[in-house]
C-alpha cells in the first residue's frame, strides 16, 4: 500500500481520484484550501463519502502559506491538482491565479524535494497549448489566458525541480473534464442547470468552438495509470482526453434530446482567452500507459444529466 497526497482533494477531479486510489488499496492524504471560487458546501459534499473511508485523512490547508513538511510525512507520491481554474476570472484576479497556480506549486515542489518524494504528478491543462490544442505533447505552447500562462509556469517549475534536484515528475494535461460532480462554473453544468430552471443559455460566440471532452472516470483512469507505471511515466508529459470532439452547438442538440425540450439560447461575444478547438491527441498515453477512454459523449452527458436532476432546481 502506497501513501499518496492528493491536493485539491475536495474538488471535482480530486475527489474522484482519491476514491479511485482508495479503491486500489492506497492510503490517501487529501488537502484542500476551499478557496472561494465556488460555494464551499459543494466541495464538502464531495468529501462526505471519502471521510467515511478508513484509508482517507483530510487536512484543510492553503499550500501558499501552510507548513508543508508535516503533510508530506510518510508520503511516497503526490498528485498536485490544487489550482485556481477558469478563464474569465484569471484576467481580473491575476494575483490569486499567480499565487494559487505558481507560488503554491513552487512551495510544494520545494517540500517534495526535501521529503524525497518518489513521484510528483503535476495535473496541467490543454490551455497551455493556446487557442488550438490539436497536436501531440510536442505541439507549440502558446497560452492565451492568464490561467493558461500560470499553468504553463507551473509545468516549467516542475521541469526545473526535476533537472536540478532529481525530483521524479510526470505532467498530465487534461482536456475538458465533465460528468457527475462537475463544477458549477463549467459549461455543461451551466447548460444543464439552465435547462432545468427554464433559463436562457448564453453561448459565447457562434457555438462552433469545439472540445475534446473527457468523462471524469476516464480522466481519473489516465491519472492512475501514470501513477501505477512510474518507469513509463516519470519524465514524460501526457495528454489525457476523451476520444470525441464536439462543438457547443452539437452539445446543445444532445442536451435537447436528453431534456426533451429546446434550450432558450442567446449569443454573446467570444470570451477573451478561450480556446477555439481542442482535439486531444492521446497516442502517447495509449502507447506508454495503455490509456483507453471508454465513455462515449452520449453516455457521459446522460450520466451528468441524471446527476443534475437529483440536485433539483436552484
């Protein structure tokens, strides 16, 4: 049994990752700061089943200022998911994004070196590629939002600590994760909430922007595969994405079928820093890790819609 630290453990992906690791027999130490990006009760709800598990320990701590050495005692691997997400707010709250995504990562890397951590898995994003994320891991890196810039800076910090201090690092770039438990600021959650509430859906731009969607369980499987195969993953960067690319307009058509009613749509201007197209090239993860996303978009949206219905109207 391995002891693993998961930062951002109360979040959408972090809580599902912690569950998967516990299911495989590992001990998980979860950390979250509950930065008020979205309501704390939503994150507390993610923690309820985890707190009942005997192999799970939780600490509320802010990586930007907390003493990190005690959190890493006995830890063999670190999944660093904690970050400030979202594009629009990164333009007007740059200090928060800089400290959460860069400073916190630097402090954790420093502590990981001191603790001789055996594997540091940095969770990154397709936003580091810029407006078009369609190539493999060697594609040019040209982020067009402060969020993407801070996440790329975090990647560079990881490489610097690997090169200078021998820290074993893996970079995992996620593509548009969705499914039950998705954050309330994310697109599919917003669309489904509007359908449930009979509210207007505002589409940024003309709706032709596309995403390579990744169902949350497939995403977590990719992360765990990288953790379980350090000989294949350390020193590498992987795209972790789903197999289907779909436009906003196509998603809305699928949601119309699920809801049995037409969404009320208005169009607004494109968001600054948004990606026009993402199509995850997962060939490397397939070859080296055996990564195979299994959930179709139709299946994943149906699962998320069923979960959203349990939440009721706002």
